[in-house]
C-alpha cells in the first residue's frame, strides 16, 4: 500500500510570543505509542493506487522507528477508519495513550 500525507492549513491564530504557547511537560502528559497495522486503520485504494491522507498537523512526538521525524495527526476521513499518528518517512501508524491508559486520540 502506498501512502501520501499532506497537511491542511490551520485556522488557529499563531502565538505572538513563543514562551506563551509553551506548557511544562509532566510525566503524565507524555504519550505512549503503540504501533498499528496500517491495513487496520486505512482502507486500501483499488489497483494499488496511492492513498492520500489529510493531516491536521504534526505533533511533538517523534516516530519511535525513525527517531527524528515528527508524527502527523490523521483524523477519521473517507479512507481512514480510526484517528492515529502517522510517520510520513517510514509510513508507520501509531495509536497514542497517556500513562494512565486514557486514549489521547479520542474526543
């Protein structure tokens, strides 16, 4: 399966001072990532066509496989069954939850 990810423009206002947008990170704020089978969360396109994923932006977490690529947040859409984090470099999909077990990608 071939996957392409691109970001949609954000409508949120940018922070005028970088320090104002920062939060202190606590251990309970850290996300734990579980790798998902891409076929379980993304429907395949017919005839091996590329699947286009629309990302709503990148998150602070880096891909545990690539170690340097920030993950993209992919929400449910036409060919995506479940919200997940996606690495555009190695095409891996991840679910995220907090140390308490609370899912991070559900509303």
